[in-house]
C-alpha cells in the first residue's frame, strides 16, 4: 500500500498535533500545578492533603498514564482513518 506525499504529511501533522496537545496537558499538570502554582493549590484539601502536594507527588504520574491511554486511542483511530490499523 502506497500513500501520496500529501497523505503522509496529513498523517504526520495530525500525529504531531496529538503529541503537542497531550504534552501541553502533561506540562500544565506536572510543572505548573506541581511546582509553580503549588502554594495556591495547597489551600484546597483532598483527603486531608493539600492539592498542590497531591499534584507534586501523584498527579503528574497519574495524568501521564491517562494521557498514554488517550494517545493510544487517538492513534488507533488515526490508523483506521488512513487504513493502516493493525488487525
């Protein structure tokens, strides 16, 4: 199966768009919420612990795992759209 250069570029652009979008979310959660905004978030308590502490200790890792699952789903759909999905 061969694809035109334009189809390959569309596929790659959509892949990069997904990566950029998901990494932006991860950066926001891990860096901004876990480091920069930690003092502001510490005013909110979840389970007796400050929210900033939660983001710094667990939030970024949990969000990263969820984002991996979302990326897999997005890429499977993209592969189906282009007819290159695994069976």
